[in-house]
C-alpha cells in the first residue's frame, strides 16, 4: 500500500508521515486555509448564444472554437493584472485585486473588458456580455485557480454574474462602485437599474463605452497647500532653468500614496497657466503600470494631446491631425516632414519607413 502526496503527486509507502519527495505531511488534520477580506473587482464574461450553437456542433469542434477564445481572454485579463479564477464552458470569471492588489484594479478590469469586447468585435465571429463589480470578498490566499480551486467568494462575485446575465449583447455593465472608481478614465453611459435575482433592491448600473484619453491635470483637493513651499520653489526654479538654458531637466517625486505628489504637479502647472514664465506649451502624459509595449506611453499621450488626437480617431483621422499640428508649429517643410515621420509611432500610426520608429537616439536627441 502507498499514499499519494496531495502536493506533488509522488507515491510514498504507507507508514511514512511525510512525502519522500517534497516533505509535505501525509497524515493528520488538513492544513487550515488562510483567508483574508479584500476589496476586489470581479469580472464575468460569457459568449452570446454559444450554448445553442454548441448543441448543433461536434464536441471536438466546440473545443476547437473555445480554445483560441479562452487563450485570448486569458491573455487580455492577465495583461491587465487580473487572475483567471475559472472557465466554465464559454464563461470566464476573473478577479482583479487578489492575490496581488493594485491601486487601480477597477480600471484594469474595465480596460481588460473593453479590450476583450473590441478584439472579438474585430474578428466578427463571437460576441460577449460582461459584468463587473467591485466590493469586499473573502479571498482564499492559498487557492490555486489553475487547479480549479475557488479563490474569491462573497456578494461581489454573485452580483458580477447577475450583471453579466443582464448585459445587452456586446456591452459591459459595471456597478456603482466600479463606475465611481473609473469615471475619470472610462466613458460610461447610465442605463436602467437591473432587478437581479436574489437582490432586495435594483442594482444601479452603467455601461462602459470606451477609455478616455489620459490628458490634462485634474484639480487635486481644494485646501490650501501647506508645508510644501520648499519643494514647490525647487520645481519652479527647475522650470526657470529649463526656459533659460533651453535644455531638458528630469525631476523625480517620490513619496507614499497620499503625501501630495499630484498636488505639487498641479500647483506647478497652475504657475505655468498664470503666465509667470511667459508662454509655455506643456502637456501631461502617464505611463501605464500594466501591459506590454508601454515604454514610450507617456510621450505618446503628450503627442496625441498636442495634436488633438482622440481615442476614437481612426488611422486616417489621426494622421491628418498630426500633419496639421506639425505644420502649425514648423514652417520649414523639410524639418516638418522629419518631425512628423518620427512622431507617427508615438501617435499610434505606422512608421512611413520600417526603421523610422526604431531610431530612438536620433528621434530624441
């Protein structure tokens, strides 16, 4: 007789208290599952009409259709920092904020949903309904989602499933908490409340439409700035040196969340807007904390803002706006052509020359 290790699967002769391969205890009480309450964002996604479609298909054809769909969903969800808890046929549940939490988990979840919706819409073969909710859940810290073990439980999970079931075809419904956490970065449309099964009151929901451009500086607080005169003076002196010497400077603000980094940046730009430094063109950009190919994201946002390029613009519209913006500031045709050619990749456009977008040393000299 032998015992199978629950951890590594190795067989160990009966009578041994521990696995001969990994040392895990084989007898005694099962280890207590460590649990923790966390605020997470749950996402449910389901294919529209797939059950009826699968009824007429061979099981192998169903699997052949679902495999690339599952792979695409997992790729997008994990790209934005989510954890795929389970696939159930054509449905998927993902959690943002566990086991690793981020300050913008609701935004990550909505952006992942938008990416999934748009990717499937481009392919034209499949459509989805998506529901997203944010709230407190009980998280099993040692759970292994890849092994089919549930990680999150609570009302937030059930509500996300209800919103997904109520969502119109090709749409993304989010609850009130998710909406308020993402309203500055995601464009929404208010929709009728959802009467969900098992809920005492209707659920107030919004439909997530598209991501907003991350441009501009938001007003940060209304109280007077206190105790930051030295730091603000340093920023202003650095800006004055840039204007005087015509050379760029790099300033790094480091501090714990809530200490006032964004407020300092806001106050600096208020100084610029007041005209104390003359006419200064400035733009704000931010690098995304997730995804791939985001090295020059901040520069890309600044170029798009200066040219007035919107997220909804197609390549032709974006190219025309970039061309017009460059000609507005540069009168020399040769110089304008050179600058436009090197700014195209930053505006999300294909480079006119295959190697133009890779000449980083030349472009940013």
